């Protein structure tokens, strides 16, 4: 489907690594407790991660929010592996999965610090999203 070196977590340990990376990158720096890195859509969502032997170094998730639109959430790359193309590969993989599921648009709530990353990948700002823990967000969309 793509050249992403990623796959869905399978074992309980792999799921632990998966959620741990989400928490460390997206929640811990803002003082949020473990558990805050999950939501009610986990069971319906498509999850991918890049694994090393003993950890996960990049993650992302897609879930449908209507018959034609998917939402990407929890994009995170470990600090030691930033800017090596992993985020781009996960994003392209999730977009391909959206097409495979006959969705024609993907949306996400981008942190302002990640706007340039998503813009580079063809997303455009379609609105403002709620500020979370003091981090301004923008709603972004892309036809896929
Ligand atoms: C956003 C994130 C997932 C990008 O992952 P990544 O693996 O570092 O990105 P890539 O290596 O695929 O980068 C692709 C391009 O985007 C650029 N880029 C990556 N992160 C960027 C950022 N934060 N700001 C500006 N440009 C960025 C890279 O320089 C690269 O550009 P190039 O192709 O011209 O060299 C990663 O920075 C991250 O986990 N950030 C912290 C968590 C976060 O903000 N997640 C998104 C929540 S909305």
C-alpha cells in the first residue's frame, strides 16, 4: 500500500509501546496523566506504528467521522527519530488507508508547531480548533 515501515500493533506489549509513545510525545510534556493519550474511538480506529526491537518510534491513527471523511489523530515521532521521514511515511500510509476505505477527505487538528509539516503534505487550514493545554490548534483538511 505504501513504503511505510509501519504496521498495526498486535500483542499486548506492542499496544503498550504504542500508547506509551503517544503519551510521551503528546501528553507528558504538558503534565497530562497516562490514559489521557486515549479516547473513545480506539476500537473503531486504524492504528499504525514503526517498531524497533524494543520500542515504538512513530505512530498515527485514522478513524472515520462520516461516510466520506476520515480524521487523523495522534501523529507522533520519538524525539530521537524526528526529521527522518517517518512522520511523512505514516501520514501517506494513513491517507492511502482512507482511500482504500473509500473516504475522500481527511481532516486533522494540527498543533501550530506542526502546521508547516502538514502544509508540506497538501493540507490546508479550514478552521480553528479548540486550544488544548495552551497549544493552539488549526483544523486542516486534504482531499485524498
Ligand atoms: C509532526 C511530526 C509527526 C513530523 O514527523 P517527522 O518524522 O519529524 O517528519 P518528516 O521527517 O517526515 O518531515 C517531513 C518534512 O516536514 C518537515 N517538518 C517535520 N516536522 C516539522 C515541523 N514541526 N515544523 C516544520 N517542518 C517540519 C521536515 O523538515 C521535512 O521537510 P523536508 O522534506 O523539506 O526535509 C513530528 O515532528 C512530531 O512528532 N512532532 C511532535 C508531535 C506533534 O506535534 N504531532 C502532531 C500533532 S498535530
